[in-house]
């Protein structure tokens, strides 16, 4: 029975896109995963592996012989090949590299010399470059003749000078529109957006986003064309960067739904420890007012409200500011205007919620407690708005990634100020 | 002086990409913005406006006469034209539409009949479609001759049958490689990913992401080709969707750094009100134990720690699960495995932090309080892991966007259970 099922599954698999096969493997339970991988026809392995979630890929890659992996890697464009082997342990990586054709090995190894988050690491080496003096006709003939050495898909033809420096880029649709006799250099409009191999990938994404690029040339320090980055890779980077921001803000570490339990737990302990420290700091503030709380227990009942509203309002500001910094909407030119706005928003919403909370507290525990909590609420929401904007701006200025550390600082401030304002005002006015 | 400056600025502006001019306007202070807009040469207006942040665009668009706007809109591809006028009030929109050339008006109006978040709204109507029986040579000749009616840039040539239904797509790089005599229909490999005009834009983004597409055809219910979506628009959508998720999780509303103060404040009140309600719910739980707190004030000092650690641990899980749902990594097939993992992670981290918190509390307030807070910590971190996974999964199953409402439910649960477990155990064991 199992064997007959195999044939049916195999027939289905062969009809599917590599990305869909990767999805199937991700959704399967761990026992089925191994079976699925074993079923895959050899020529599919490389592409399917490159679409797979990295956590799963690492676990499954052990099932292959280095020889098989090398064959799979050799079929891929350099960027996908690099992605596949960069996370392997040094020994497996060396085994696979040794089995690659010489030319490909040199390119892959060169990519690996660049920083993990750099353009050089993600670039594809296969590209189409022609000299300035060529015509449209000669370029088309070249592409028709040279099918083997060209990338599978390309979107721009790069024009290089004799030193192989980029002097222009011509989108295929523009090339296609012209008569054969036209010089290709005459089709260049505007400056070409050149990417240094050392540029960080977040900056690469910003460049593609800003100028709606589909592909862009990567150059070495001498300005020589060494690779190309295409938009499909940038889409993946944009997704990963957005996910990174989310994870950093929530402190969920760099693990996902496919990570192992121990990795997940370990990835989150750091953030929780920092939070524990700030929680004890807040407790320390409360303990200053033990005598007051002993006399008026209502304070213990109501105090989390002030802290929690401050934390939430501050997080709202923080999210907007962190995101605007990441997308370059926010810069030193307009930073102070944004801080001013957030201060006013804090004042407005502080006023609104002061009334709401004040009235409820008044009905519950009497007028004086109502007034005290209303005042504390205004103070904490103004502080929340200011810190939500100033903390990430300050961290950015210090060269620290605002996404990763802002949230801890913020909740520390809103907790401490929340408890201090409420319990402090209560001690002053209610005793 | 001001006039001489003007010329210099104008000269600089003309060298810049429309996206960079839009950035300049965004970074300028409000007074300079109007000056900059007035300086722009008329033919640039449309493109610059379409790159501008929507909040700013709305404010600046009033400075133009409908006549000028119509001229600017007419220069744009349909998708950009639609984006520019969709947010205008009905009257201005009608004025601009009336001044457009008939053919363009019909297309723009048709796009506007589709849902705001649908493929039909974001598609571009300018595209290249050829019949199945054409050759590569005929297709190239057609493109060379028909420069006026074609889009500025295109990446795929779509092949249609006599009913104008899509039967295939050929990337330009594949077309360019073939001899002129080859039939274009023979270049089609695999099925073409066709987008129904009613598809939601988040799904469109997933399709592009999944199959690394650069452009894809949009079809009407009869399967007829009516438009094309290109990857540059999808990049924008991916950014906006990621931002949406962040904003929904933090409740910061749909305003950004360029929104007006009143809009920002209003956009955030809803979320804060919901949080206020849940904060009072937590207060209600605390008030059940007023008598206990009156006798042991240490409880008031320590109780925020249990609630806050639960909230943080739950948010970590929540972030990972919401994101995995959005990117389709998580489905009903592997949901229960993920819930199981999170339960175990909650148990492991609960154990670790129970020891840490327990020891500190013991040193501070004695052994019994240490044991009680350690137990409460384990309970709350397990509950946090379970709710962090189950709440978004449940909301998704009910058809509610998990990003928008998960966080409130989660912190309600972790606050209530945190206070209940800690104060309840304290009442049972310490009195």
C-alpha cells in the first residue's frame, strides 16, 4: 500500500512548483517530512531546499550525502547556493564546496567573504553586461547565442566601460522597443543606482523601495560590476526585516514556529530576564509606599491601571516612531516636530482618560482617590508619549538599533513613573 | 534673495528622482513644504505626488487646481492615477475625472469599482498581450511599433486566446533568447499565476512572495485579461501589511508621523479604552483580596511582577504566531504542534523564572512568599504560552484578524490569571 501511495504522491509532486513542495514539507508532521524528502527527484532538491524555512532546512540537510548536496547546489544561481550552504557547519560546507565545479566554487567562496547582512552575500553572480559601443542588435544576438552562461531570468542589461565599471542600466522592455541599429549606450536614462558590495541589506531594501527597482548592479570598491541583486530577493529581505522589527519589539528572539523547543525557550529568556529586572525596579518603587498602602488598600487595587495605561500609550508611540525610523520617514530634520506632536497627543489622551478613570475611581473609592488617579494618569500619559518618541530617537542617535531595546526602557519608565506619581500623590494628599 | 534661492533649488530639483523630491517635501517643515510644491515643474507633479506619504498628499493636494491635477493624473499609469485620486473627496475626484481623456477616465473609473484592498484597485491597465499564434519576431516588431500604448516598463508578455483569456506568460529575458521564427506560445513553461480582480491584496502579496513573481496578469470573472500587477506595487503592499500588523498589535491606529495631532489622538483612544476596561477587570480581581493585602502589604509590592512577566511571555508567543499565520507558515495542519511547543516553552521558562523570582522574594519577604510567587509564576507563564498561541489561532478560525485583537485578550488573561494565582495562593497558604 505504502509503495503505491508513493507513486501517486510522486506524480503530484512533479506537477508542483518548488515553493509549494517546500510548503508541503513545512506543513507535514516530522515523520512524514523525511519520507517526502526521500521521495523528491534529485534535480528538484536544490530549489526546494532553498525555499524551505531555514530552521527546517538545517534539520533536513543532514539526510543528504555531500555529493548529492553539491549536485543540488551546483544547479542553483550563486545567491541561492550561498543561502543554502552559509548556515552549514564548517565541515559539511567544506565537503560541498570541494565537490563544486571550480568556477562556481570560486564565486560562492567570494560571496561568503562578505558580511552576512551585506549586498555581497546576497548578490547573484550570473548577469548580462555589454560594452558601451554595442548596438541593440548585437546585444540581442549575444543573448541569443550565450544561453548557457546567462542567468535564468534577468530584467536589466548593464553597460560597462573597458574597466568593467557600470556606466548604465537598460531595462529589457526599453531594449525591446528599439531598432537593432540603435547604440545601447543611448538608451541609458538617468543615473544607475549602484550598490556597493558592503552595503547592508536593509539599505539595499530601502534603495529598491525608494526607486521601485527590479534589479540593481553590485560593485566592488573600484566600481567594477561583480553581481546583481533582483527584487525577489529584496522581497524576502523586506519580509525578514519587518519580522525582525516585530521580534525585537516583543523580545521573541530569532526563533519561529519551526524551531526546536530548547532553542525557543533559550531565545526568550534574555528578554524576560531584563523584564524581570525592570519589574523588580517597579516593585522597589511600590515598596517605598508600603505604609501608605497599608492604610489605603484601594491604592493597591488601582495602581496597576496607571502603569498599564502608560505602558500601552507609550507602546503606541514607540511603534510608530520605530517604524518611521526604519523606513526613513523620520530623520533629525523632523524629529523634534514628532516629539512635540506626541507630547500633545499624550496631553489630550491623558486628559480624556484622566476623566474616565477619575470618575470610576471616585464612584468606587470616593472623590479624593478619583482626583489623585486622574492627575497620575495625565502625568504618566505625557511621560509615555515623550519617552515613546525620545527613547528610540536617542538609541538611534547612539547607534543602537531602536527596535531591540526601546520597549524595555519604555515600560520601565512608564511603570516607575506610574507607580511613583499615583502612590506619591496619594501619600501627599490622602494621608 | 528668496528669488535667487528659488532658481538654485529648482535646478537641484530637476536633477532628482521623483521619490527623492517627495522625501525632501516630507522632511521639510510645513512652511517650506508649500514653497517646494509651488516650485515643482508641472510635468513632475503627478509622479512626486504618487511617491508622497498619503497623509501629506491629502494636505498638499488642495493647493492644486483640478485642471492641474487632471494633467498630472493623465501622465500616470492607471494604478498610480487611481492611488492618487481614490482618497480625494467625491467632488474633487469628479472634477478631476471629468477633465481626463475619455479612454483613461473609463479605465480609472473601472478600477475604482473594485474593493479598496483588492487586486482590481491596484492593477495597471497598460500591458502587453499577444495572440498565441504570433512568433517571437512578430512580437518584437509589435512592441517596437506600438510604443505609445504600452506601459513604460514591463517584464512579461501575456499570451491570450481569441476570447482574451490568459493562456501563458513569457518573461522578456526568455523572449530575448529565442530566434525570431519561434512561436511565442512554445515559450510558455508551466501554468501562469492568474490573479482574479477580486483577490485581496494581502493574498496578491503572498502569491508574489511564494513564486518570486515580477509581474502577474489580473483577470475578470470570465478569465479575460484586464490588467497587470507589478512587483514594485507588491513591495509597497508588503511594507504596508507589515506595518499594519505592527500597528494592530500595538493599537497605534492607522496614523503615522505625518498625521495631524487630533487624528493621532483619536486613532489611539479606541485601543486605550479597551485596555482601560481590561485594567479595571484586573483591578476587580485584586479588590477580591483587599483583606489579604491589608494584612500582607508585600503582596501589593510583588503582584505586578507576576502579571508583567506573564504579559511579556505571552506577547513573545503571540508575535511569533500572528506573524506565522500572516505568512501562511502556520495552518490547521501544524497548529496543534505549535500549541504543544508553546506549552512546553511556558513550562520551561516558568520553571526558570519561578526559581529566580522565588529566591529574590524569599530573601526580601521570607520563604512562604517565595514559594507562593514561584508557583504563581509557573502557572502564569504556562497560561501565557497557551493563550499566546490559542488566542490568535481561535480568532483566525472565527474569521477575525488575529493581529488586531489578540493583544488585548492576551494581556487580560495574563493579568487576571497572574493576580488571581498569586493573591489566591497567598490567601490560601499565608493567612
